[in-house]
C-alpha cells in the first residue's frame, strides 16, 4: 500500500455553526473526521463518482449549464 501523500494546500468552506455541528455528527457516524469526509467527497467529485445537482428551489446554481428553469 502506498503511503499517503503529504497535504500541502487547503480548501475552505463557509458554513453556519449549526451546519458545521451537523456535519461533524454525520461524519462521526462513519468514524471519520469532517476533513476526511470532505477529502473523500472532493476526490469522488474529481473522479466523476459523484455529481452535484442544484436544489429545486434555486433558479441559478453558480452558472452550471442546465441549472436554470
């Protein structure tokens, strides 16, 4: 098994305190830290294993093609 590469950069996410606590609790149910979950989600997104859909109540989603009603 290859040794993990050292982390040399950071991604920052702004969230409410309430959401942050909910995220921590959800991550802990999987035995993971919030950082581990975010790294896995980001890697899966880059690899095309997950996609992001705009919420139905939002007309525009950061200029994603096909996200406007």
